[in-house]
C-alpha cells in the first residue's frame, strides 16, 4: 500500500486512488512544510501592517467591501465554514471524501494558501485515522470552488458537523476525540483556504477517469469475445487499416483486438459467410479509441488540477493576490467530455449484446436460451443494458454549459463542475454493468459455438466469467451473476486474466 508523500506538485491520479480506495497513508514533504510556513508568514505580516486583503480583513463575495476588524478575523473564518454548510442529499461515498481530503491537503501543500502547517497536518491526521466527514453530495456550483461540500468536510476539523469513524456516524467533536485529534481554531484566511477550491469535483473526477480507463480496456475484451461468438472478421482491425487513419486510441484498441483474437478458429474472413461485419463489431476500435483519447485528455487535465492552488486570494511571494483559480470550468468541461466518452462504450456494447441475443442477427438460438420458449435465456439482459444506456444518454447532457449567478451577481458565471463529476461517475457505474452484461452474453453465446475454439486471450476472459457464473441452461435470476462479473470488471480482473496470456493490453 505504501505511503504517499504530498509536496503539492507531483500527486498522480493513481496516488489519489491508492489513498481513496486502498487506504494508503499520507505524509507531508519537508519542502512543502517549509513553503506552507513561509506563506503563513506573509499573511501574518499583512495583518500586522493593517493591509486590506480579501477574505482576511474583508467579508466574502458581494460583502467584500465590508471591513473586518482585527479582533474579528478568527470569528470571520469560523463563520464562513458554518454558514457554508448548506449541502443536501445522501452523503458522498467514503472513497470520494477521502480523495477530496487528500486533494485539499495537496493544494494547501503548494504553499500558496497562507494556512498554518498545524492546520494542514490536522487534515492529514483525520485522513490517516479514518475520520471521514459526512459530506452531502449536492449543493456546489463549482465556482468559488466546491464551497458547500468543502465546508461540510472542513467543519469536522473544528469539532463541528458529523463524521464516520470506526464504523460509526458521530458528531465531529466525538470523531476527533475517538481518533485523538485536537480540533482546530481557525486563524486569519484559513477558513477561506479550506473551502475555496475545486477539490470535490476533481476528487470525484479522478475516481471516474481511473475507472473509465479500466472500462476502455475491458470493453476491448468484451468486444473480442463477442466477435468470436458472432464469427466476426478481424481483418477490419489490421495495422494497415488503422495506419490509414492513425488516431492513437483507435490504434491501441485495434492492437488489443488483434492480440485477443489471435489463434481463434471461430473468427472468419470476408465472404465467409458475409463480406463485412456490422458497425458494432467492425468499428469497435474507432469508437473505443475515441473514448480512450477522451479519457486520456480528461486525465491530463485532472493531473494538472490536483497539483494546483485553487483558492482565492493566493499568496505569491510577498504578495497576496485575488484571482479566479477556483473556477471549475477546466474540470467541468473535461468531465462532461468524459461522461460522453464512457457513454459511447456502453452504447456500442449494448448493440453487440443485441446482436448476440437476436437470432436474425446472430444465427444462434433466440435469446441464447436452451429450450427456448420454456426458458427466456438472456432476453432480459439486453433490456437492462438498454435501460442503462438510455439513462446514460440523459446523464451525458453537459452540466458545464449551465450557469446561475450567485452572491448577488458578484459570482455571475459558475461551472456546475461538481454536477459534471457526479454524472460522469454515475455513467461509469452504468457502463461497467453494461460491459459485464456483454461478457456474460458473449460467454453464453460461445456455449453454442465451442469455447475450446476461442483464442487463448478470449478463452481467458470466458473462463473468468465461468468462474463466477455458470452457463445458463435453465432460467435463474441473473442479477447476482451481473453483479459478480461487474465487480471483476471494475477491479480489473479481466485485464489481469488476459494479460497473463497475451501480455499487458494497451
């Protein structure tokens, strides 16, 4: 599991996942500690000199013209956290909260936020001790950052709010006491530094883009299995074909399909029995590849964001400067794009499922049923896949094109980035189920061909399906089978299984 050392500059998406999902411990780099301390000194000097600094000696948003006296600066910061705890809905998943805590800490570690080292270390103590704030999922506009969810997250540092700790939902002060952590009394600027940023949308986005990468590779595996079950023509994936239109993602996907189907005696050649396959098979590299390129782009943007300072104002050298780094538009746009890309993986997967269960398209028994009529086989698997795909089409409508002004029109354009993040994650969840259904359906179809004639790569995928889901000879509830295969999809088990046979996939 290891230790992640935060320096504010070099955190990776894989590092986020290891902390969020695997519980890796986090430490603060010495270089970051020095920068944080130096930035705090700049804030203290500004206070001692009586300078006017937004959010330090002034109110917030529309009330930024209101001067705050020196004896009220600490109350101002606490009031900010308390007043911004307005989120609604179910609590965010633990892994999303852990990721957001990590990203908020990494942003502070850059040394542009003016917090005390002790405040930053309290956040890391909570993360390492498993004190996970209860953060309602809804309420962020994504400009001035994720204000409401970050306020709920950081309220526990003050001994307020609620947190999950050791399997119990507790008042924040009790969770801290159980973990042996002292509550923080915020100093000037610290409340603003804690809530002003894009860390919630980016945290959810990091988990979604990581899962999307897994889905893109597993979609290639599912397509290869379907290609064999439908006696498809792999010539369409040849190097020369792909080289004539050399998009990186398409080339990678086609290479995977060639390796996965190499050695198969189920695939065929043009003219036997058809000249060319339908698009869901023939164009799999082009569709999967476009999704891969979009996922790669989203990941590159998120890698920048997780190592950025996104609060306002920023401590830059000896200056404290107001800007707009909290605006979530870069993240919102790519997460909308990510949602569209992952939706397409599900769209084309469902079309392959339909080809597998439709006897007019497959030449196989209706709904892949033994004793059809008495048994319905996998008929309803396609229904569920279609429902998820349809839902994805609604969720793929972009959030980033919407904006509602706030703070008496001072904050007159917002990103809705946290909505984009939640939508992308939900799309990924739906898509993981659809791909699991394709794997189940293609494995069932192979029962009517001959699994022994499958290529070594696809046979490994078939065997993994069968390790948890036997062939459907007589009707039975398939929801448990779908859930079990879906679990292996998201854990990367299919990628691991075929890699042992054909080497790592692209």
